[in-house]
C-alpha cells in the first residue's frame, strides 16, 4: 500500500518577508496570538489576537471568538468578541461582528451584520505644542502695559493744576 503523496511548496523566505503572515482556513488556534507584522486569519481562533502596530485581516472563512487589538482591522468573516483598533475598522458587506468596537475611524458596508456598541476615540494627531502658560502670560500682560502709561500724564497734569 502506498500512502497518498502530499505536496507542500512553501514560498521562499525572501519573497515572503514583505507580505503579511497568514493562518489558513484549515488552521484552528486556541490561545493568544501576538504578531509583530500584518496578519491574515482565515481559520478558527479562540482567545486573543494582538497586532498593535499592524493590520489584522479577518478572512471570509474565519470564525473568530476572540478579543482583537490592532492598528487597523479589516473584517470579511465572523467575529464574536470585542474589537479595538487604534486607527480604523473596516467591516465588509459579508462580515458578521457581535461585540463592542473601539476605534477612531470606522467603515461598515451595506449588508454587514453588527451587534454591539461603538466607541469612537479621537485620533492622536501630531500638532505643534502650545507654549506653556508661563509664556502666554507676558503676551496677555503686554496690552496692559500701555494702560499704566496713560494715567501718568493725567497724574502729572493733575499735580500741575494744584
């Protein structure tokens, strides 16, 4: 009896280094996932998934029961759990999400299913820092400086009248 041959043709490491990591539709994971690169999940995950500074894509075959945290999250599949994105969440028309959302930007396509709450947090924008209050006080005091100068001639005129 000969066993069926299995063909596995992995991509060379050099071509894969620029692309996202992926969990295929036949992969099941129970536990915690911490990724330091973009991640695509198209299988089953139960637990937590964190890609703090990266993009997390939930594929159309994915069934996720987990809390998700990433910079950007794109959802095509099914999620049951809370979702937290520092930048943006994009829920596609074929997606199903049951859980609370926290993000600064969100897109929910027509036809997507969503049940939960949305907390829109303000995006952190690099603005020039305001000068400290100590520097602002002299600017406010400058208009007051000419005012004491105006009464001086009046006082001198009043002394000259006496």
